[in-house]
């Protein structure tokens, strides 16, 4: 039914280097809180973290990838990049991991950086695109332009890396239409993978102050779901693999309080796919007359979404349409 369930096809070993390497200060940023990581990471920590994760993997035949997240990796000093990459790369030489990926800013990519990353077996580079709208980028104090995204994406592809794009829903000055236009522009650059993140308002960020001063109004959860749904559907239509919808769940994020505002949700992906599944069923029963019951047989990995979070789709069709929905997995 075209849900294209977000997934990684390999074991991911996440290494968070919060706010390391980034000389910019975006309005929404407080990386230490959002990653749940408060300390600086050393190359020795990287080695220990990889060893710990490797012991937990049960499927020995599944691919394994180290992923540096949370900061702008290529903004680090070259020596520091090399130390981190060497710590991970030694596990490639011993064939305990298969590849490395990292995230960075579009304006922190050039020919020399890419040659260095290629030397250490980096396979995928994810760019923090966030938006392709200039007004949104300026209001968010991103410090780069959409042209930087285009240039970096083309350079990454030229050097044979997999390309990832990360986009955000609900940035200052953004709209549903601008977010759809952003993902359309991203799709033209042919990313292999996409991540869709809602904007959370974190204490000690400029956006938190803007919210308190009523210069910015965070999205309500239902609106954030609706807008992300449209971005996700564009990806599905264009066969782009969406590997994450929503932020990584941490205790800090789950615990909604005055220090984290906005559409905080620990099952963002499930809510979006439930919503899309509802639209799908509504499309199937349109012009079918006064049905009383409908039976659907769907792939097992989509069954929960068609039924809905807490059976919300079952309830919706019964209460709104007087229709009994039965869903079976195959």
C-alpha cells in the first residue's frame, strides 16, 4: 500500500558528538540536550562504544555501520576528524564493521574533505539541509544557503558517496507549502536516504527565547504530523528511502516539560503512518456505497499502522462512518 516503512537495513552503531565541529548557532540548536549526551567524546570512547555494540548484535551476517551523529563532523579540526575516523576504521580492517557514515553541514564540504573521508572508508554523508527556502534559512540562522546544499550534494555524489538529506518541519517562517517545496528540491538532488525531524524547542536555545517572547509559535502535534506526512508522501512517490521520522527517543525528550516545547512525541513515526493508512482506506472505500464492513489484507509490517496507534483507525471508522474495519496481515 505504498507505506515504505522507514528502516535501516543494517546495524547502526551511533556515536554522538554533540555540537562538536559546528561554528554556527542555529536558533533551534542545543545539541547536548537533544542527543541526551552531555560529555565530550574521545577516540578512546569511540573504540569502547563500538566494542560494546558489537557484543550486542545477534545476527552475525547483517551489515554493521558506525554513524557519527549530533555535530558537524567535517567542521572538526582535521586532526580530530582523523582520530575519530581511525578509531572506527580499525574495525573495518578487522571486518567487524562494514562502513562509516556521518552528518555535517552543507557548507562544510569540499574536495579535500571528501578525499579524507574516502581514505577512511566513509560510505554515506548526511547533510543537515533543514530547508531549501532562503527566508526560512535566514530566520533559523542556519548560516548557509540552498545553493550550498546543491553544491555539496553534487560534490558528494561526484566522489561516489551515498547522500543523505535531513529536513525539518516547523522552522521559523516555514509553512506546509515551503516544506513540500523543500523536499521536492531535495529529491531533484537524488538523496539515497532522508530523515524528517519536527522542530522541538529546547531550553537554552534562541528558539526557546523566541517562543517565550511570542516571536515563534511551536507547531501543535497534529499539525506537525500532517505536515510531515506530506513530506513523507513525496519521498514515497519518488522511491526515496526515509530512514527516520522524528527524533531519537531519549528520556529527556519523552519527559515533556517546560524545558522542551513543541510537538513532543515518542511515537511520531507511528502517528504519521497511521494517518497515511487512514487516508489509504478512505480512498479505497470512496464511492463504494453504504458499506457496513470492510476487510483488508495487508503486508504484516504495515498491519499495525492500518489498525492505527491504540486502534485509532478502527475507532475512527466505527465512530465517524459506522464502518467495521477488519485488518489481517499476510
